[in-house]
C-alpha cells in the first residue's frame, strides 16, 4: 500500500487521516464496525495508532472504496484471513489495482480522440521527417 514517510511508534488521528486520506469521522466510525481496528488511547483519551493500525485502515479502505465491498463483506474477508494470508491477499489486490490502472491508461491512449494520442502522432511524423533528412 502506501509507504509511510514518517516513521514513529504512534500517530494521532489527524496524522493517520492525512496518511490514509480517510476523514477522521470515518476512522472513528470504522472503529465501531471493525473489531480488528482498536487503536489504543493515551492518558488524555486521544487515539494513538500504530503502523499496524494504519496498514489495517489502508486495507479496509481498499476493500470498501476500491473493491466496492460492503462493510459486512469487508468484515468477513478480514475475519476469514489470517495474518500471513491477509498480507498476501492485500499485496495481490494492490498488484491488480496497478495492472488495472495501467490497462485503463493504455485504453485511454488508444482512443482516437485522445489529445495525447494526437500529440504522439504529430511527434512521430516530425521524427520520420527528420530521419529522412539524415
């Protein structure tokens, strides 16, 4: 998933929200829905998240927003997977997402009305003319 640029033991909810691009109220809601997501609280009662919590949030986000699972479906997947299986599963999800994005970008480039395609055709024509002159 995402590479965490800040390396520390604990993160505040605002830091986690920025890292994961998930709103704070959504993170609090997910805590009520997903038993696996239970960040600790400090003496002041503020949530403190670990890297493991952040990875779980990114996995939940992928299931709900990218793969379009319902909350119940995402819960079932998370509960059915053991730690090692979960890592492999989410790694394959990430690879599939990357492959699908690449396919989509290629399809967009192949579209005849795409301005990038037209620019590339123009560049190709110019290069062919230059090669002839050499």
